[in-house]
């Protein structure tokens, strides 16, 4: 493929990403009702939990490993094997989350 074709594909993908993201943002705004940001965050933390705490903790740990590992990879501090292994927690999280969502679904938010 040529550079022009790649650029066109990237442009179309970016527009689709924006088109899909805007409705998601509107739905998220409606789902997290609250007067200010603190109220919205409190609602999400207390009532909006959609997955088990252990699964969410795995996601946080996996994200932290990547957040620490990527700059070290760019600076070429980590050896090649470590840079490949640091993606395993993300892989485990994504696969477990996918199976969880397929099998169990998500919790229904409480009515106000």
C-alpha cells in the first residue's frame, strides 16, 4: 500500500473514532448524573461499579505496569524479554473482562 492510501485509511478511521466517541460521551454524561464533578465521581465509585473489585484492581495494576514500563522501554532500560512480558497483565485483564462481560454482563445501576 502506498503512503497516500495509508493516510486515507487513517483519516477515515479517525473520523469513525470521533463518530463513535461522541454518542458514547453523551451516554456516559447521562449515566453519571450529578451537580458537579465530585458528585459524578462519587456516583461512579459508590453505585456505578460494573465489574467486581478484584477485576478492576487487576486492570489498575496492569495499567500501572504499562505506565511504568513504557517509558523505560523507550529509554531502552528494560531488556527485550521484559518489554514483551509487561503486556501479559493487560492481556489477562482484557481476556478475563471479555469473558466476564459475556457470561455475567454488568450490574444494573440502582434507581434513584
